[in-house]
């Protein structure tokens, strides 16, 4: 009996040993499996998921990570930690076909080599500051002049070119990426250590929220925005001219030859800038030669002053692409929107999936404060003081009709 028991005991120990060994092999396989490393699931709840993978390496050797966020209905957005860039956004057309509707580039080198801010977070100051300078409390600040005499989108190395820290999160019906960055005092010429967070949230109603927050330790100026170029056809070889656009604005800011606002607000009524009733982009743009403002911008590249009160979140603009049926609405707490029709795209950049991005193959709807506010006393203030928190919210709602 005793021997029988001993044999059984030895046998079971042997079997346990084999099982543990196999499990270890399995674990090892899981841990080092190349697929797992490439696309790792980091959050999953309800229908939403966030996956993480490597996107590449910057020229100075920093790893660029890509986060793929998807919701229950199948929308998928890819964001990289370089520039907080939305590299792709797949949404359905009226037949349920999912296609990528945002312009972007295939690899990090192309982004570093000269992206026209495709999909990026813009800061410290969205759009232009005249002659790359401003003064605050009698002190002059000299900024990077990276657009003729002016400073554009934060200067030579704006927030579109820095590595952001990314924290993925999932809630009941939403997934979010909280991006943060500390912009040191003097970066781009701006005063104050500025701590920024930008949160992208994709929810089950096919809405993308972008929430901005910032604090400073010294009085400074700030104007953050998001620079995604949309083409709702889902085909980047097509131009955006047939998109039907509405902008909730009765006036816009005319600009000088270097695209700095003259300081005067002009009513849109009776001009190609009137998008209070939806109309195609082409309808306005065909007047490019006869309209001085369109001529200066090479198309639409202006700030529309939204019909809204202070910081309330209100409807800003929409775009409808009749063939695909895709419809996008933009809501914001910001006072203005820069509607830019991809006038400077010139066929020199490789499009995702082949071909090149031609003039007007995308449009931007950049919600923000007015350009050059630090130099224009009559514009709403963009000053941020220590102890205050800068907040801003914009959402994009996608549907079909
Ligand atoms: C500006 C354009 C500029 C573009 C950058 C837009 O926000 O208004 O003038 O060319 O960004 O590609």
C-alpha cells in the first residue's frame, strides 16, 4: 500500500512539473511573441479598446508610440505621442463602409521632414503672431520667426514636434488618451513654464472630444488648437471642393499680405465668406481672383468670429460630403475658427495609400482665439496668469445623412 502511494505521489509530482513547465513556455511565448509586442492591448471595457504599438523612432532616437482607439460602433482613431498627431480616423459612410478621413503621413521621418501640421496639437500659439514679437507688462518677447516675418503655430519647434506623455484610460462608453507636456520657460521665446494636458476622448456616439488644460508659473500667452485636415470622401486623391460647409459666424477677420488680421471685423454678408447657410467650398473659392481676401489666402485661410457668448460651448461649423453621406459637426468653447482649405498643399507630400496631397485635398477647422491677439488690444485676451487654469473644449461629431 505504502509503495503504491509513493508511486502515485511521485507520478503526480512529475505531472505537475510537466504542467508548470508547459505554462512557462506559454508565458514566455506570450511575453516575447512578436505580434504581442507590436500591438498590445492596453485598455478594454464595454465596446471600447485601446491598443499600443511602435510607430518608429525620431531622428534623435526617441521611440514614437502609436495608440489605436476604437469604439463599439467601429470608429478607429490612431494617435502618436509625437505632436499628439491624429494619424488616421476611420469613420463609416452611408453604406457602412469605414474609410480614413484625415490626412497624414506613413512614417515618422515624413512627419519630421516637413509635415504641414497634419493632425497635430498646435501650441503655444495657434496661428500667427505678427513680426514674431509681443510685449507683456512692458517686457518684449522675441519669438521664432518661422513664417516670413511672423511666428506660426508656436515657432520652429511647436507642440506638433515634441514627444507627449500619453495615459490611456477607458470609461463605460468611452476611451481616452490624456497627453501631457511641460513646455519650459523660454521655449520658442514664450515666457513661463507651461504645463499642458490635451485629452482625446472617443465615445460610443461617434464623438471625438478634445479637452485642453494648461497652467503657468509666469504670465504668458496661449492659444491651443488641433490641426487635423479632413477629407470626408475617404479618398485622398479627391479634392474637398464639393464638401458642403456651414460656419456659425456673421463676421470674419480680413488679413494683410502676410496673413495677419488687420484688426477689423468684417461682416460675411454678401461676401464669399458667408457660410451661415450651408454651401459648397467651391462656390466660395471660385471667386478667388475677384476677391482680394481669397486672393491673399490662396483660398480660405481666415478666422471666423463665432456667433456665441464667451466660453459657452456652441455649434461652430459643419461639413457634409454628399457622395459618402459623411457629416461632421464641430462644437467649441473657443471664440473663433480658422477655416483653412489646404491652399499650401502642392503635390509634394506622399499621401497615405499612394499618390500625393494636392492643393485642397483637405480642409482644417481649427477652433481657437484670434490670430495675433497678443498684439491686438481689441481682440479677446489670450493671457494666462499663474494661479489660473486655461481650459478649452472642442468636439467633432460624426454621422451620415
Ligand atoms: C494656417 C495656414 C498655414 C497652415 C499650416 C493654418 O492654420 O492658417 O496659413 O499655412 O495652418 O499648414
